C-alpha cells in the first residue's frame, strides 16, 4: 500500500493571479468544468496530458525565507536560453544564474515567480543529450558550497 | 513554447535518509543504474510507472517555519485512515487533524516527514467518489 501525489500545493497571496501566471509557463489549464475566477482562494491547474496538478491556495502569512521545495523545469521545445527569455518577458525574475557551473552550457538558472517562489530552469532534454549527463548536475536554489 | 516539471526538489539535512523514508510512502524507486547511497548529498527517486521524480538535496540552512509548498497524497489502495495508520507507523507525525472539517468522513490530516516537511493525506479517490 502506497500513496500517490494527488497534487502539489503552493501557498500564496493571490491564488487566481498566480495560477494564471503559471498556466502559460507550464502549458497547464483549469480543471474541466471548474474554471478559476478572480477572487477564488483556491485555484487548481493541471497538465492536460499527464493530469499533474498544482493547487494555489491563499494563506494569510507572507513568504519570509527561501522555499525548501521548488519545481525544476525543462523546456518542452527550444533551448534553456530561449525559455529563459520567454519566462523573463512573462515576469519571472532571476535569483541566481548558475549557467556554466559544470562547464560551458551546463547547469541552470534560479528564477522566481511574481510572489517570489523559487524555481529552476534547466536545459531541455535535447540540450542535455548533447552535453554532460543531467545526473551530474543537480539543481539547487542554495548557494553552492 | 512551455516548460514541463522535470522534478520537484526538496532541501534537506540528510538526502539519503529522507529519500529512503519517502520511497515506501510513495512506492518510488531509485533511478535505474544510479542507486542512492548513504552520504550522497543528492538523491533522486521516481515513480516507476509515471517517472515522476523527487530530488532530495542537502543544504546548510535549516527548515524555518511552515513550508509554502507541500504534497497532497491520496492512498493508491485502501482508505485515508488506513494509510494514515501506515504513515504514522513509518514515522510520520501529525501536524493538524482536519478530518470531518466538511462533514463526516471529509477532509484530511496534515503530517510531517522526519525532517518536518508538511504533507497532507487526503481520502482515496474511491472514498471521495463514494461520498458524492
């Protein structure tokens, strides 16, 4: 007997705004027949193919420290650089730029969403296939030791 | 153009111990040909069916306050209460018990893993369907 991860919950100040922000980042959509609307305190979005789901939930407390859990993203198409440009134009901010940490072209960029939630942008699978294996390049939002 | 979630990273004090703790919770396994070993500072585990992955990474900073991101679990088989019993026997601790919040049998229990990371155990999909 085991459990499955039904969804990942992200505490936030504005669930609707943050869910709308993440939808085009990941290509996620609202649940069928249960659209998110401004003012909703809980907004679920999901991958239309895998049904992987994120639930944005409004909480009274504000973010004070670096999140201990974060999402690691890979571009579905194109390169890390192209996706970085798209995400920055979409409002993501750069927290730490680790590109090149393991040699030319390697590693990742730590970004933050509009509420400061850290996430990493890694290379696309195609880029990884052309470079060092991903397993030698764990992503961390912490300062390298 | 969009991105997909490659994996979710969990900062921790002991990556190997915490990855070993979560494996039987979720039925996850080590990566093929890349077993996690004591002392490894980064330990990836994955769902053998969906390939969903979690990466445990050791960090110098300690957990401060409630995590703003958490996993919500549903039992693959059996009931929420049976799974709760199993998780408690496995070393999870109860943070908040919300069962019954929306009427008899509803809602969830907030638990914490051995490093204090909060997660929720919800009803199984069969339990939810039976109530509707």
